[in-house]
C-alpha cells in the first residue's frame, strides 16, 4: 500500500468525522428548533380553538339555549367557521370525530378509510398528549387533538407529515450538500498535500528501482528538503555507497548458499529412502537435539508373515524378493499414509511406530486403523499372488501403547533412529501371540483404553490376560475389527460378558456364555478354548491367588 494511500486512510477519516460531527450537531439543533416551533404553533391553534368552542358553549348555557338543537348547531357552525379562519395552508384541516370515529365536522374534504377508523379511535380514546402521527385518508399526517365534551367531539388539527416536516427536511438536504462540498474540498487539498509530501519519497523509490534493474549502486537521490525526507535521502545515499562496497561479498555468500541448498536437497532425496521425512526435517532444524534420546508415549506395531520359511523354500530367490517388495510396498504405504514411521524391516517382519518425531492426537487410533488396512490390503495382494501362481501370505499384527525411549541409538559410525523399551518388547510378543490365539491382529489393554476414548464404537473382543515370556504381570489382550455383522456383534457381547464372569471365578456361568458364543460363531477357537478352560476350572478350581493370567513360556 502506497504511503499516499496511507495518508488518505489516516487523515481523511479524521476530517470526515470532524465535519460529520459539526454538521450533525448543526442539523439536529436547527431541526429541533424548527420542529419545536411547528409543534408549538399547532398546539397553540388547538388551544385557541378549544377556548373558542368553550366560549360558544358558555353563551348557549348563559342564554339557556343549551337544549335547543338549532342553537347548538349554530354554535357548532361557528366553531367550524373559526377553525377555517385559523387554517394557513391547503394541506391543513380541522376535523371533528364522534366517539365512533365518524366525521362530525371538517374544514376540508377528507375520507377516513375503514381500516383507519379503529386505529384513530384508539389514539383519541387513549387521550395522548402532544403531537401524534397516523394515516388519515390514505396519507401520513401529523395532528394534535382534544376532546370537547359538550359536543362529544374529538377535535383534530391535522397537517400532512411531509408538509409538517418540510423545513426540517430542507435543512437536512442543505446539511448533506454542505457536508459533501466540505469533504470534496478536503479531498482535493489532501491530494495536493500528500503529493507534495511524498514526492521526495517517490524519488527515493524510483532511484531504488533503477538500482535494482541496472545493479548500478552509483545512483544517488537529490536532497530537496531539510527535514525527515531530506535526512532519508542522505541516509539512502550513504547506504548505497556501503552496499556498493559489500556487493561482491554478498554475491559470494549467495553463491555459497545456493551450493549448500543443492547439497541439502540431494541429502534429503537420498536419505528419505532410509529415514522418515519428519526426522530429516527435525535434524536440519536442530542437529544437536537429534543426538539425545527422550522418553515418550508411543504406539508400536509389529507385523510378521506366517510360515515365511516354508514360503521362501518353495520360491526362487528373485521371485521371493519380487513378492516381498510388492508386499512391503503396499504395507509401508498404508503405515506412512497414516503418519506412521517404518522403523525397520526384520527379515519378513515390519516394525513401525506412531508419535515421534512428530506427535498427533490420533496416533494410537491411526496405528490400529493401519493394522486393519494392512489386513484388508493383504487380500488384494494374495489375489495377485494366486493369479501369478505364487504362494499366498498370511500375517499377524501386534500393537501396543506405552512409554519408550526414542532417539538416535548406535555408534558414531552407524546410528538408527529407533525406539526401545518394555513397550516395544510387548508389541513384539503381541505379534507372536496372534498364532496362539488364531487372530490376525491383537492389541494390548493399554492401547485399547487409549483408542476407546478416540473411537468408542470400534468393535473389540477381550481374548485373555497374558503374561508374555519373561514377565510375571499379566496384560489383557484384545482383537479389534473395523466392522462386524449383527450375529458377530451379539456373539462378541456375550463373549465379553463371559470373560467378566471368568475373572470373577464364576466358571460354570462363564462356560454357558462361551457355549452361546460358539452357537453363534461355530468353530470359534477362542470361545471353544475358554469354554474348555472354564469346564476344567469348574471341576478343579484354581488356587485362591489365581488372577486369570495365562503365563506364556515361549515367544
């Protein structure tokens, strides 16, 4: 935005506001004065008419003619004639209405429309004081009124609203014209002033553009005034002189920066094949911090191909590598598309984690959804394997959530950005348990509690409480699915209820629940296994210190 425009935006509103305030004050003062005089004059005529009517009635009473209809009519006529005498314009009239809202006397021709009578009668019967406004005869009019009991007349002194406020409207028009003229004059003067003020600045800008286009730092600006703009011109001339001296050094630095940028781009392209992009970004932002590990809550996933040794023995090496590459390509894309980091390949296994180096609120849920996506993607991979006449792959996935140490681990000559800790070991053991529990995907109770707060509707089935090899403390393990059928929904609910009874040592009742699950899911391994376990415990109860933990003696 040009400085001239800024001057306009700052100064012009001040001028306009000042003029508007002054004109508004003058307008309201004049309008209030004119309106007050107009209203007082209309009220004065109403007062005079009321006095005249009272005098006419007093004459009738004094001469004992109050009961004479002819004399009363004559008095009414006299009031009407007096009303005509005090009317000053063609639009003004005096109207007398009876209590029903019908015209009893009028100094001019006017027709009260049917819809106007109730409104007008309501205003009159309310006996409002002062000036009132209503639509009479299809025209907005201003009036004041009084009730004259002897005649039972509501007498109205009426003027058209446009005529009544004509002088005030004229003042408003004149105020607008004056304000527009004043603002126009202010704008013209402001244009001339801003042009004079910004001329030295424009010359500085023009000189700077010439320097940029020609790269000639010998150009100078003429110093016109002994003020801030003149000081700006002198300072600009000093600056260009110093820049001329430093120009060669700047070019050298720029050349070095371009070379460094190209080197960084090459490094990024090479190492993104081995290291996550987020990690590379973090390294270039703060290289020193990448040498320090930190403890953080992460989600860790292990995936392994079942019976891979048998598969590898039945395939030629090149075919095996080709199949593995296609398998890894699809599985890794799923992990990375959900913000996961592929830590490493362990033979045919994949290790990945979520939550580092960049943390997301839904990392735990993304890990579970990635596992489900990996299982779904395997169907397409196996379909292609069948079409090629190759062996199909079956996988097991274990996922855990917990505190791990994450960072660059290794030696000075070779380091890996990886995670270590008990939570990692448990995730690896969970993957191994998928074979024991005939499930494609298992998650720990820690991860289950985490994702339940993020996605409470995800179907989950408690399978057992397990102490993996090398541990004594048990961990509940669950299997989850993206969606299940109505019969599976019912069966899983019954199964989970059976698990609750199982842990409360109600083995006979738990066995009934697992039989119900088997009836809905014939051949279900876990329901059958738990049913047999409950039947055995029913015959031979476990010791009092039993807590439902199954100790694993192998990986």
